[in-house]
């Protein structure tokens, strides 16, 4: 089994007149985060951690701010694309850990809600998501929200072709068909192009096709 680690960082300034959304969760606060998209600093850091873990570039290469399609976009769209890149590369999430750095609002009272929102968007259990919060002591950045994220991935387990052949020899046709369905479910249909038509970097995918 192979494992990969990814790290992501993001920051956005606070701005009046926009809703505050962190980790996909709308939060009651007089200011939101300025950005081309919805400014979800936490999802952006997680997206970059996921993309980095499979060497698939970063959020800016997939969703350039110059592209009007992403103006005001929900950041869950970015996250979904990163999850597709991870799955296409043959990996799944083991766990994810994050740190939010901001003076206000206080994160501790909503940390559980945040964790549930992020785990739902990632398709993992809440116990596989860490949400920690710090205030920016001594950094003089009280009007900025910062997020750091680390993700650990492990390769999807795919049965060896040799053991498959052994099974084929031993099993009847019905069982062969069942096994093929299982393998297809694990590997997915063969694809080397991302949802946005980008060519997936060729690493470790040879084992799966
Ligand atoms: Zn961002």
C-alpha cells in the first residue's frame, strides 16, 4: 500500500456585505471573506492539500480567478474536483487535519458543526477530520482569515491480476462476473482526463489501468 501526504494554505481578508462561509458552513458574522469565489478559506486550503497530495497542481491551475465561471462559486465545487483527482489517481483519504487562524468569529463553539460539514463534503467520517483554531497573536492580521490543512491519503487496494487469474481458474462463471464488477467498482472506469478535461499527471496510475 502506498501513502501520500498533502499540505494546503490559504488566506482571505474580511469584508463587509458578504456572507461568511467556512468549511461549507454559513456562519453568523457581520463580515464575510473577500474573494473571487465564496472565499471559503478552509475549503481552499483542503482543496490544495488534496491536489498537492496527488501532484495535480493547485486550486489556481484548475480555477483561475481570471475565469468568470468561478465568480461567486461555491468552494465545494473546487473540493469535489480535487476529490475526483484523488480518486482518479487511485487514492482515498485516511484523515485530514486543519488549523484556522482568525481573531473573530470564535471557532471553538462551532468546531463540531464545522467538522461535520467538512467531513460530509469530503465523504469521510467526522472522526477523520481535525478542526483546530488559533487567534493571530502578535501577527497584526486581525482582519484576515488563514487556514492550513494537511491530508494523508492511502492507495485504493486493487486485487493483483495474478490472484484474479487464480480465482478465474477456480471459480465458476458467475463468480468471475461478480469479481469483475467488484474490481471495476474499486478502480473505476479507465480514465486519464479530469472532470475539467485536464490531462492527469501520469504517476502511479499505470498500476490501475
Ligand atoms: Zn482562497
